[in-house]
C-alpha cells in the first residue's frame, strides 16, 4: 500500500495519474486541512474538496479546483447583500460545504464526513484528513498575521511572508488511520504540493512526523518548483520570505531527513549534485503535468523511485 | 400608519398593490415566522423571504416566491450526495439563508437580520417578524405530527389535518416593535393569507392577539378563499380538517371578534348575510390578484374598508 501526502491542486493532478497505475485499494491519501476556512459560517476544506472532486472526475480541469460546469449565482447575491465575495464558492460546490458544516455540527468528525462524501461521489481511493482536530495555517506577513486563505485568495499572496504558524498543531491528535496507513505502507510519496504550508501542515502534526521518521520504507517527494517557480501558488515567495532558496534544492532542504529521493524537473538538473550532497537521490524528469499522459508518466517515475 | 398582518405569497401580492397607494413610511408589515424551517442546518424563513423579495422587486412573479432568474445547481448536487432535495432553495436564494444563519449564530436577532436584509435589498417598507423567539407551526395529521414545511412542501398537503399547533407560542415574546406599531396604527389589515397557519401563528402570540383586541382602530381582513378554494396552499383542507366550513364565512368565524370588515370575492356574495350576522361587515369585490391593477384595486378597497 502506498501513502501519498497531499495538498490541493498539484497533488490532485499527480493523483489523476497515480490512480491509473496503482490499484484503488493500494492507495491512501493523507490530506492537508490547515487551509480550511470558515466562510459565512460554512466549514470549507479546500484541499479535501479539490482531491475529492479530482478523483471523482468532477473537477474543473481548467482551474484545477471546484466543480466542472458550476455556476456562481450565490456569490453574486452575496455581493448584492453588500459583502465581499472573495472566496470562490460555486453553487454546486456549496452543497459540499453546507452538508459538511451540517454533519460536523451534528457531531460527525471530518474523516467521517470525508468518507461519506467520497462514497457518495464514488471516489474509490481512501482520502484521510491528517487530523480531525482544528489546525489552522496562519501567515505572518509585513501586513500582520493572516489566515491562509486571506493571504492566498483575498490578498493574492502579495504580502511579504515572515513566518508560518500551524495553530493547533501542538495539541492536534493525528488521525489514527493515517498512522496505521503509514505503518502498513510499502512506500510514501510527498505530492508536488507546497512544502511549507500544505505538506508542512501535515508534517507539523507531531505523531505524523514521528511515524514518517520511524517508517523504514522508501520515501519520495516531487518538487512543486520548476526553475524556481511553482506552477501555481506562493511556494517560492514563502520560501524566500523564510530565508530559504526557492528552488528544488530548497525543497530538498525542507524534506532533509524525511525523504530518500526527490523528483526534480529536467530544467533543474544543475541542482542534482547539491541535492545529492544532502543525502537525497535526485531524479530528473518532466514534472509539468499538462496532460493525463504527463501525469501518468510522473506517477510511474515516482513508483520507480519508491523501489530505489 | 397601517399595520398589515402577513403570510407569504398571497400577502406579498397584496402588498405589491398596497405599496403603490400607501407611502413607504406609513406601512408596517408583521410577518409570520411559524413556517420557518431548518434545511441542512440553514435557517429558512419562507414568509419573510417572500415578502422581502416581492417588495424588493426581485421575486419570481410566476411562482410568487423565490428569486427571479435563480438557478438550482445546489439542489442538484444535494441529490448527487444522495439526499432528497424536497425544499426548493435557489442558488441566489441560498445567500439569504446562509447569511441569516450566520448572523443568527453570531447573536443577531431575526428582526435585526430582517432589517439589515431589507436595507441591503432596498426594501423601503418595514417588515417585522412577529417574534424573535422560535415558534413552529406543526400539523397533526392522520400520518402523525408534521412540521409545516414537511406537511406543505414535502407531502404536498395531502395528509388529512386533525389539529394545528404553534409550538413555542406560549412562551414567545412578541417583537416590541410589533406591539408599538399596533398601538400607533390607524388601521390593521389581515392580508389574504392562510387564516389558520399564517395569520393564525401571528395571532397565537399572546401579546399580539391582546394588542389587536385592545386596539380601537378598524381592522379589515381579506379572505384568501374564493368559492371555497384558496388560490394556493392548503387553507381549505386545513379548515375542513378542523371541522370548519372552508369558505369566506369560515374565515369570518376564525376572525370573529378581531375584525370589523371582511373583503370577500364577488363569487361569494351569497355569503354576505351570514357573515354580517356575525357582526362583520362584508365587502364584495374581485379578490383574484392576477395583474398589478387588480392588486392595486384590492388595496384601495381595503383602505376604503379601513375608513369604515
């Protein structure tokens, strides 16, 4: 069984390939919940939704998140009520948020709700929130301390980043199924997600980080940075803000001691020696996932790297 | 100042006429909240919404409720999640329910939320929920005790009615602004709404019924029944279920002691003498509101009857 540590859009694309080459029951996806946000009282789990919609075949492929063919009439009316509709929530998408909020308020855990949703939408792989407790990624910027979505969506990650906090991670209990999956796995993949906030939040949960360190199976990460830039999102800005090198080498530094191999882009082959100097095998390939074929190819490279 | 006791669709149509002939600041609308329903954790106030949308010029004129040009993608997705989408909630409409629920959970009262919404949507008249406390209209039927919306929408009012309960009305405190408006009014109109559940719920709030009885201004009701049938809804079935005559005369019996005049349809002129035998003046006119003109005409008849 293979465990994939996953953020949102990048991980979802990678999983669209991986699920073509790994049997459904051999895959456990551990999802980041640090980006979860309350929007007018609704509990939104952007990464869980993106993963779920992608694996259900319902995702808006162009954006990489949200539901294909969704409408945005709710948001328009929210603006008519004089509010800023800064978080992009579709009308169909609202069903997920309203049901999740209702079920959570009814006493169900986030993992129970996720299991139910995956079942309803015919997702055949297991998606596990890393914890059922609340952990919130907060971004300390020159403009003050911001919730992740406020930093990311509302302010389009323009504020200069000084520090990242995972509020609640100290006391958050890891999802027991996550620990069990890591214990039983024959390989662990760090998806091409933001290493600071997405994978970073997963690693901030004490028991999870320890379980990964204790596990003796091979661990392979895929860098989300190509020539120093992410395909989407603020990974490079965050890394620079934290005084890191915003490159595949910087990603290797973040994951040092946790992974055996790092898959980097062909464009970054000049970083191979520096990465291997950290004791991490560097595998070069095309990491840009534009077609299903490129996603499958990247998945196959990751599986090969898992074998060593 | 004129106070109108109002249910949903029938009252909204009547008010579309009345607001053309009465100045905005001279009108206070007291709304039924007994039909309010929780739908996946969202607090929905169907009558408040219908009145607000109608007076904002946003109502779906064909249905008489909901927002014009709304979409129903949320409900479609709710069904994809395996739930029964029995309550018709539009995508734009959801903004109202989500915001209301969020504001109520944040400690605002239903009247405060209603005032804010009316302001946002540029409704120039005052709409007051009859109480900020919870009162729930429940229908005792041959199939058991049903919430009003369950009886009305889900089961299409097919179940035989035995009794009507207004749960919480004993302890509900009337909205102080309602009592003040009744005290200051120069006339009170009972809109052409269901006398049993819509106006009935308003009258079930102890202080409100007493304030109406104490008020010495003229009170005029408009029957929602034409030739024994309502234009919409279960008024006739409910009245028969409760052992009443389902006619304008039956409506007069319900309102006996509370009103001075009852406006009935021309088709029911044969009931005039029986109604007047109850000590209620009967005014006959065309009560079917199909055009703006017919709504204005009915409003003018009601204003005339208020003068006695």
